[in-house]
C-alpha cells in the first residue's frame, strides 16, 4: 500500500446525503436521510435488525441508487471497498481471489502475485494461499475479504456487520484489521448491532431505527447521553425491536 | 442369441484388428463432433454469459427461442444447412455440401443452443450470488464474463458434455449434409443406419458398441476432470 503511506496529507472527500430515501416496490424502506460524513473517522452504524443499516451502507457505497434525494462525494469520488456480512469469495484459491481483484484494478500482471502474498501475510493467511477460498473457515474467509479490500487501497472502507457470524478470536482479528486500515488513513464506515464492539471502535455513531436515522453523534455522547428514546433503550440494553419501516 | 454373439465378435475383430475402414470412420466421427463442440463452446459460453448479464428488450423471447432450439430435430437442422450450402443456396459457392465441413456446421447449429441456453442458466444463478461483490470491486459487465465463466467451470463441463453427447449421437443432420459417402463423409451413426438397412445387423451392432465405448470414455475423462477440480476446490 504505497499510496496509503502518505494519505493523511490528502483529505478524504466528504460523503454528503441530501434527503436520500429508498423504496422497494413502492414500499418505503428508508426515510429521507440528510447526513455528512467528514474526515478519517471510524463511523459505526448502529441499530436493531431491520433498522436500515445495510441499506444505508449500500446506498453510500453506490451498490444501490437512492429512490429520491442526492448522494455525492465532495470533490472526487474516493476509492472504496466493501466487506460483507457473509464474504463472497470466488471459487478459486485464496491467492487467486486476490490476484483477480488486482487484475480488475489494473495492476500489471508481474506485480500481482507479490502484492497478493504481501496482503495474505499481513492478514495472517500466508500458509493458506493455495487453499480454495470456499473451504476456509468463516474467520479466515472474512480475513481474506479484508485482504482483498486492502489491495484495493480504499480511502473509504465499508463493512456490513463483518463480525456477526464469527467467534471471539475471529472478531478480534477483524477488529485488528479495521484498526490497521484506519491507521493507514482509511475512513471506516461499519455497521454493527454489538454495543461492546461499537464502544471499542467508534469515533462517531449513526443510530438507525425503523428505517429512520435518529442520531449522528460522537461516540462518547451516544454512549452516555443518547438523545432519542430508542437510542436510550438501545444503550440500556433493552431489546429494541425495529418498528416497520416508515 | 447368435446375432448379438456374432455382432460382439465382429465388433471385437474390427476393433482389435484395427480395421482401417473402421478407423477412418471412427476418426472422422470424432473429428466432426469434437470440432463442432469446440466451435459451439467458443461461441456458446460467452453468448450464454452475455445473455445472463445484459437486460434488453426481447431478452425473454430470445431465451424462450433458445430453450426451444435445444430440442431442434437434427433432420431440420440438416435441412436448413443443406438449403444454405446447396448449389443454389446463399453459401453454395463454397462447395461445402457433402464435405465434413458441412457436417461440422450442421452440428454446431444443433448444439450451440444447448450450450448457450444451459450456460445462461448457470451463469445467471452464479451472478445472483456474486453481483454485489463484483459491483463493489468495480467489474464492468464485459469483465464479469470471464470471471463468471471460470467460476462456473465445474457446471460448464457438464454443459459441454451435453453438447458433445448430442453431436456424437445424432444422425439426421450429418446424413443430410454429409451424404454418408464412403471414405469421405461416413461417420459411425450414418454407417450404422446404412448397415442396418442392408440387413448387416451384426456389423451395425458392432459399430454401435464401438460408439458407446467411445462416448463412455470421453464422458469418463470429463467426469474425472470435474472430480479432480471439485476435490481441489473443496
């Protein structure tokens, strides 16, 4: 990641959402969201299941187009990557999964293998390079997905509940990887419904419930004095059930 | 069962004796069918993948037509190619009628719909799983074709085999456009038809056995290839 060694000198473009909403087959799933994500923070998108966390991340990453409203990056659209809840890996070896991503990115063929091996090493997968990606354990698969994201040198990394299906050791590895990205100047936008994880990682929190964005506050404030009733209940550890979308 | 006994012995004698006439027929059969499969695969795989990835008006109709063409009767395919290649036909000037080339063309026409339609199905299913990730990685639709074809390779072996099975088994198309000319366009299936009509049942059955063994061998090889890949991929 040569380019990411001097990233802090160059600001990450801000993501701006203006009245962005999303409907599917006439059904509103996300009420209009106005939002601005600046700087190189670690933003945790929180809320119960069905709150619209994944939807908001997919809109932000550009996998879905908003039904209404405007979503744009201030300045140039930055390089982005996304890590999904259940990693989608190609039916190839771990190494081939990474060289494929490099090929798509336009890396010259002669450099691909070395870069891919370096990334495998970084995420503790060096011994598994020849293993078919599909037979790796859940934690290894997620690390491979992170290694692939690493090679894309993203300025912004989206992670959609990347640890929800993993055991503590694997969760620790993913969180360490997230830190690694952040240290190298990548902005993190990660969804989670795990409060402890959020406390460990978050600089600021987006709290969603029932397809509405209820709070966007610095982590400290969210964990001590959330402003919404749902947010307070969520912090208390009450079972917050997402009401049907707006 | 004197007939089948003698048929078996006849077949054995032909094969073990490496009868040159038989060898010529077997070689031509394999050449025609394998070349047809190769051409149909080179066209059919990308075509099927493209059909899985692109949305355009008339796509549904095209898929229905392609699926229907999977059942195209070989004699109809043969007749169409006959009309195209006959002296008065639009491609008559090339003088391809009653040559192995014409037989390859007819078989390509027969199996291209099979390979394209089945590839479309497999690639579409795989893409359902991959779409978000590939979009996130920034793959254009064109760039997705090689990625998806390679990742669907295990299923596609079976697709190509289905095409080969159809090509090696059909008789109607090669009979019409090839003419079953001894030493020029005679293949196993047309030879079987001829020997049967001459009442030479033993020889016909012998040829049939040889055909069966060949098809089984090729399918076995493909199966092994698939199993090896499957084991490697877990």
